[in-house]
């Protein structure tokens, strides 16, 4: 089992109560105590967990009863690299086929798809209330939402890991963002987001990642998936050459969406 998969399982075990014991992790991960200690040390050093006697727990600000997510609030993030995000959103929307069903994960870059979906008569499953508001004026767009709690900072609907909250829905394409992307994979700042995105990934045929090039310069967070699980990355021309090549080596298609002059 790869480290990314072990991390995902650790957070799935943590979400219901905010605590997991070493003994439970040994059974869940089928890994040696030394491997589990290294995993927990790595997660603690990045402030994603706190090691305690007998196991590990979530930080106080992120326990399972909270309603705040780690990471930059949506309203602050929406203004960052906006021109690049708009170009990326337009390029992503161009991949949609009239009348099909798609999944659009919440985020400030995926939101930029919405103006370009008018007239395609799509069926859209999204967990973002921002995206819902942007799509509501489009009479031909049908909107599906999961169940769960609303996290106000991101205006997103999320359910705890292990809780089935999605409608019975399968889509050819999932459009999602990320807090960071690097050689180890796609990352998010909060484990709750990771669990939600894993549920979406499992329902999609193609996973399309929308990230401006700044996301390649930060490489911290909880791993959502490896690069081999991504089919297409849409970004801008400032993507680092070494990471562009690494994506190509993994069989990932890279689309460059440059912003229009003026």
C-alpha cells in the first residue's frame, strides 16, 4: 500500500470521532508499527494530526464537529490569479458535450467554468453553493447536490468520510481543483475535502484537474490522489517544465489555457 493510500485511510478512520488508536491503524493499514509511526510523524509535522498516547487525533480546530476548513477562505482565494483561472475555466467548459452529465467540485477555478456552460443543457452534480448560484439562471442546466453540512468559509457541502452522501450519479468527467500539485500527487489543505473528492473520483471516468501554475509551487497538504489517477490537467503557460514532463510521463494530457490579451 502506497503512502498516499495509507494517509487517506488514516483520515477516514479519524473523521467519525477525531481519534484513532495505533492498534486500529495496524489492522486497517496492514503495515508495520515502524511504517505507521513514520506516517504519523509526517502528518504531525505538517500539522494535520496530533499524536497522543495510544494513537492520534485531529487538531482542535479540525475536529469532526467543527465547521471550518483548513486553507484559504473562498472569498480571499477568488481574487488570486483571476485572469488565469478564467482562461482555465473557459478551456474546461469547452470539453463538455451538450446534454451530458458532469461533476464539478467546488473551487475558485472550477467556478470559472459556469458562464461558459450556458446552452449546453448539462446535468451537473456539484458540492459548491457558489457554483449552484452561478448555474441557477441557466434554465437548461439541471443541478444535483449531495447531502452534508455547509462549510461557510468555502460555501461547500461536505459529509464525513464513510458517510454516503452522493446521489446515484455517474459522469464521464469530473472537474476538480487542488490546493497544490507536485510529484507526489494532487493535494488539498483539509482531510475533509480529500474524502469528498475521493468519492467524486470514484464516480468519474475521466478526472480533469483545473489548476493555475501557482499550485505547482506549493507542495503541502493531504494527498487526494496520485498523478496516475489524473487524465487531464488544464493550467497556464507558467507550469514548471519538469512537472509538465512528469505529467506527460504519467500519461496525463496537459492543456495550456493562456489568458486573452487586454
